[in-house]
C-alpha cells in the first residue's frame, strides 16, 4: 500500500474499546480513522481516546467512506458479523471478525467462500491463541515436556450472576448467544490447535440465571483423533474457580491457575506499548512435573499485539494471515455438534 492501513472499527463496547482499538492505534502500520458507535457515552469515550478518528453512528456511514479505508474490524454483536463482513468484502475491504465468527458454520463457510472468490483478506480475532499461558503450554507440548498427553483440562469460569450487557442477556443460541459460543469459541479453538480434529463430543449445557435466553454454564468433553481427551468448562456462575489449565501426560503434568492478565490490564487502561505489557509475575507461573516434584515454568509473554503485527505483515508484505477463517468454521462445526447431542442427554 505504501502507507498505513486505514482502519474502520465497528463497535466500541468491550470488544472495540479493549481488544482492538489499543492495538491498531499504537501500531505504526495502522491508522484508526473511523469508529462506529450509536451510544453517546461510548462516542464521547472514543473521541477522547482516539481524537484522530471520525466517530459515526451507523455502519452505513462507515461504508459510505469505504474508498477511504483498507480494513474493517467487526466488534459488534455476533448476529451482525456475517452481514457486515459481506458488505465489507463487497466494498473490497479486508476484514477482521471478532469471535464468534458467525452464528453457524454454514454462514461462516459462505463468508469464507465470498472472501476467497473476491480476493479479499478475511481473518478472525482468536486472540486467546496469544495468551501467555497458552503459548507456554503449546511450547511444552511441542517440546515433549509432558510426554504423550492424554488429558487436557481448560476453564474460563468466573462469578457474574447478572449479565451487564443487554444484548448478551437477550441473545438466543441461534443469534450467537450463550456461553458456549462466547467462550467455547476460544476453548475449543485452543484444544484443536493443540491436539487436532475432534472425533466425538459430549456436553452438559445449563441456563442457571432466571429468564436466561441461552446457557450460562457449560461442560464439554472432546475426544480428539489423536486420542487426547479435552475437558472444557465455561461458567458465569462459578463461586470458586478451578485451574485455568491442567494437562496430564505420560512424563509429567502441567497446572496453571489464574487468567492471562492482558484483558484485565487493557480494561484498566493499559496499552500494549507499556513497559511490561503481557509479562506475568513469577507468583502466577504454572508448575510442571510429577507430584511432589514440581517446578515453576516461566509464562511466556502474552501478546495480543502479535495478531495485529502479523495481520500487517499479511496486508502489507504478503505474509500469511494470523488466523485462517476456515479454522473458525471448524470450531463452529464442533460447537454445533455439541448442541446437537444435548437434547439426547435429557
């Protein structure tokens, strides 16, 4: 392009404000030019944090300026992802879609086909691939430190008995709502990245909040073709948290407590350019070994910024996209298989 990538960001809730804007606004390969939000308070915050960006109220206003942009980032609710991504592709704009990629696998596959036939770059913000603890575990598995892994346990659980976001509280599973789509897109993606395709699934999905439109408490078991069994927990009503990771192999196990700190720091106003960003204190490192002979393993630097640096390399220098959207379609296929088995369990 010979210049910075001109970015339009749709949505300035948690997704746009915390997970996207800080990275494109601090990377010299990007220029954050347009932000879409209809909420007056969010619009004021967007103007304060990003004074160089034009704030508009609707996606229509963004697409009216398509010739002034190169990339659209979709941080809007899941049901809007595919329609808006199709519009961006038709406008010839590269697209980053937040998770979940689409509300079902067919919709996601159609989106991939549209991007391929149009020659437009399309990728998915699977940022949890760049969690420090996941990067550490991936290195341990790759290096054989655990031997032959037979069980993988992974959790995103916390205590949030009331959903603060109105669209999440009201969205049904068909609209991309529920904790399986919200968090399962991360946990299943990580499991598949580590241990490959899934042969069989089992699930327990519950709606525990009164009047909830979709499940808020889930357990999923995946049997991978590699023979590894993944146990995945997602819950908004966990009064006590289990370990983030517990992985058992023929030579050793690895246990890690606590969440990657990037999200918390970004919500508190940190920037990826801050000194020490993504670096975890020794007190929260995981342990490797066989009881009682355990040793702490330094957590690799968490780096959500790597997604955007890799995307810039793809758009400006011909490198591969940071996430193949077909991976996101495969995750959606697994999630649909999970939902399909639940009625049979009743």
